[in-house]
C-alpha cells in the first residue's frame, strides 16, 4: 500500500480510534474505581454549576433568540439543500423522528416524576404540597421540557444541515467552523471538536439507556410477577440491544422512521387514553392555565437564576437540565440534521420548536395533571413514592385509574421502542461522526458503537458508575456551550456571505 | 494634487511635528496650507501667537501658509472650515489617547474621519511604525486596502495621479472566508482577478504594483498587513454604512484610521477628484 494511502486511511480513522480509546478509558475507570470517579465528577459538576451555571441560562436564551431570528429574519427562506430540493421525509415522519430522538424515553421517565418532585420539594419560598407548589411544579416541568431544549438542538442541527446539505461539506460538527477557522477543521482543532461530541454522545446515551432499562424493569415488575433485580435489567438491555442493532442494520428509512412513527402514534394514543380515563376537565384546566403562565413568564424564567431565593433549587434542576440538553445536542443535532434535508430554515425552526414542545406540554399536563389530581383532590399520597423511585412513578399512577394493566403494557412497549430508537439513532450518529461524516457509515462501526454503549450502560449500572458517567456528559456541556456560541457566529457569517455574494450574484 | 490643505492644530504639537506633516503633504503635491486652531470658548485665544509661530516656521521652510482661528466643537468646525475654504484635504497629526481617554472625551481623529466628505490624512510619525523610517532607500510603500466596491473608482485617481512619488503600491483585499472550501476557491479566484484588474489600472512607469489578499475582518486584517509590510501610507476608501452595528461601533475606516501604525489617507466615496 502506498505511504500516502496509509496516511489518508490513518487520518480517516483518527477520530474513531481516539474517541474509542478515551471512552474505553473512562468506562474502565468507572468500573475499577466507581466511588472515586463519582466523587471527582460530583465535585467538578458542583463547581461548574455553581460558578458558570448562569452562563448556561444565558446561552440557552441566546440560542432561542437566534433560532427565532433564523426563522423570521432574512434567511428563513433558505433551504437546507439545493434551492429546488424537496424534503426527504413527510411532516409526520420527520416530527416522529425529531420527537423520538430529542425527548422520547426521558419524557416517559419524568412525565409523572418531575411534577410530583417539584410539588413535594419546591424551592424554599413555596410551601410544599400546596396549590401554589402544584402550579409551580407543572409550570417548571413545561419550562424545562419546552422550547429551550429544542432551541439548543436547532442551533446544532441547523448549522450541521446548512453546512452539509447546502454547502456540500461532511455532516460533522467541525464542518460548521469552516468560515471561522478554514482548513484547520481538518486538523487537531476540528478533530478535538468531533471527539468531544463523540464523548458527550456515548456517555449521554449510555446513562439514558441505563435509566431507561431501570424503568422498563420497574414497569415489568409492576405488570408481571418478575423481580426488579439486576438480572432483569441486564436482560432488558440485552434484548433491546439486539432489537436496535437489527433496526440499525435495516437503515434509517425502514428502521428508525417506522419505529418512531409507530411510537408517536402509540404515545398520542396513550395520552388520549389517560385524558379520557383520568380527570379530563382537570387536565385540560392544567394545560390551559400552564400554557398561559408559560408564555407570560417565558423571558423572566429564561434568565432567572434566582440568586436571592431558591438558588439551590435552580441549580439542581434548571441549570442541570440546560447543561444536559447542551451535552445531548451533538447527538440530537446530528441526527435531526440528517433527517431535515430539503426543508426551509423557517419550516425547520418552527417545526422543531413548536410541534415537539406542544406534544411535550400536553404530555406533562396529562400525566402531571393526573398525578397531581390524585394528590390534591383524592388524597392519595403518591408523591413520596414517585420521588423515592422515579422509574416506577408512572406505573404507580396507573394503579389508581381504570385499565391499569393495559396502560402499563402500552407504556412498556413505548419505553422499549423509544429505547430502541434512541440507541439506534445514537449508534448511527456515532458511526457517522467517526467516519468523516459518511451518511452511510460502515456496519462494523455501528456494531462497535452499539455494543459499546449498551455494555457501558450495563456494566456501570452494576458497578454504580452510571451517575458519574452522566455528570461527565454534562461536564462536556461546558466546552460545548462555547462551541455552540461560536457556531452561531459561524453560521451567521456563512449565511451573510451567501446573501451578499452568491444570492445577489444569482439574481444578477 | 491636493492644492489647499487644512491642518487643524491643538497647539500642543511641536514645530518639528507640524513641519513633518507639511513635508509629508508636499510629497503629495500640497501647494497651500491653512493652519487652523479651534477653541471651545468664543473669547479671543491667548494662544494665537503660537499658531502664528507655527505658520511663520512653515513659511520659512518654503510653504505657502496662513492661519485661521475658530471656536466651537472641534471636529464639526474643522469639517465646516474645510468646506468654507475649499480645501481638498484635511490633514492632522495623530494624537494617541488611551481607551479611557477615548471613552471619556471621544476621539477627534475618529470624529473628523466620520464627518468629513473630503479626503482626510492622518499623519503618524515614524516612531509609531514597526521598524521602518521615513525616506527609506526603497522609497515609500503605499498600501490601498480595497473592498472592490464603488469607492475604488474614487480612490484610483488618487493612487495614479496624486501619489506620484510612490515607490511601490500594494493592493490588498481583506475579506471574510467563504462558507465552504469550494466557494472559498471561487472567492479567491474572483479576488485575485479583481486585484489584477486594479493593478493594471494603477500601473505607472516607475511604480511597482503588487497584490495580496488575506482572510479576516477588514478592520483588523488591514492594520495587521500594513504593519507586516512596513507600509508608510495606508489608503482606504470610506463608504458610510447604514448598518446599526456600524453606527454604534464606528465604520471600518474610522477604526483603521485610529489603529493603523502608519499614516492613513481616507478617501470618502463622496469625494470628487475631478473638482479638486
């Protein structure tokens, strides 16, 4: 083999090899010294949230304004692809995949547990278990899962989609920096950005899968006479791994799309069922009131670090979430970019901001409203149990409504499929990121990343290093916030160039 | 030629500095000099003797010179007087101000550049330049930073006819990188072709004309290139921007005029070389 070909091949595998080595090293540390890793990441996480948590809040607000400017400003009509290109997926297919990748499993996990947790443990200036606490609980659940996470994802996915589909560059995060650093994107700086993205994605998805597996186990134990132990959790992970590897082999069009479409339909059906079986008017009252409060307080809450009262609560919830969404953004951003070819920026931004957020609001109103109704109106003390074991909170609520077994079974299916779609899309994105942005990455890389993220989740669930891993993913949010802020600058510069020198030239 | 040149003085300048400004202007064909002092108070100035002394020294050095005194806000008065007296150029020595001074009292240099519709020459002594000295053996180096906009048509006559003693002329384009490598290749090809076209227009017997293009924000890249190429006089065009950000931060021309470490000639788009 000629030397130059060897060099090219080595460069091509550089991000893959280095990322793999770093991930394996940290997983090994998590296995060998989980307590020390937990203490170290806990300390680092605390310092970051305490010292620069305000930065996350400001950055997320900047991303929201940026997204709206992109949709409403002079670049809204630009297409993420050639000028005459049509969208690759239908609206429903696109929304389904957006939702499955961006929220999915987390929403089922926290749909009941988060409102109940805020209701039981609000900031110190609100009386726990009061009507005020209930209002606060649903309002902040809306806020944490509302349009901000999507604005964060939009910055990432819009940049990647623009530079790859409109400018013909590989769909990599480093490609978005060409206007700022030029050919250095092909050097250590570009590699560092892509490796950081792989790092955040692997650890983020591994923790999400670990938590998802725990919830499926909890659900299985609630429905079937099965012990919710480590063996069951490992079996769940093994089964789901086989399923998502199959889905991954089948490809994006048949695999993730079909599963996501089916899952969103099931999710909507489950919501509708809960709305009918639960306190319908109460839920709709919660939805309407909270939407109003959400809109009225959007700007205030977007920038509210609460330095004078409730600061610790804000740190442990809002700032944690914002860091989590940012650390999650390379994965979701790359995935959403890869399914958004052919859409205009305006429809992309409004579609990605409004539709998933509305679905999420309705989800929280239905499940949060139903669980708060139990607490406030029927005197069922469910909040303690929900906070004590977040993974079974949803199943606990079902026990007080008709059709418990059916609802639990549907939820288990939903969880399983969301698990599969999340892991499948993460596997695809990781293989793509480590194949120089190849949209059809080699099968062996998909298998490598798929097995690695599942085995990481399984092993760290057993050794107790999963939370440490989650904190490491969140720590990656700090450099990524800077990366994303620079990304907005780079994207604006590129679009301005196109408007000034290319579109005007075309018109002439 | 720049026939009549207005030199505003705050009378803290040394006679040597004033003479060096006059000498620099003479190289570009200045025939008559008006020394202007603007004071804030309408009372007769106690420093008119100093202004006369500067004028007298210039006359003794062989320059046609007269003096004027005005009162009012400095920058607008200078620009107004230049119009009243039919001056073809406003020239003045650059005065350093720290950022605190600039924040508190503003910069007259920047204000005159902003307000003037006539060419402005900001003279910077050789000591603020990197290592080059005036009257270098190879002749002065003039650099024109172009953005290929309509200011070129106004500036080129100055480069070809009004800077006759130019030892070498460097045509520089500083622009932002295109969004992708292919577009960047096309941009570079366009830039090089445009620079070559400009170079052809500027070529005169005895002049060396070279071209260069760099990537970066013009307001910083041009200053850096002027320093790197040891430029004596940096020529820039000025187009009044209506962009909100430029209104707040100041134009590229104002920024370059202040930050460059060599003398800067700013030619506004509204300047009419035919009439000068």
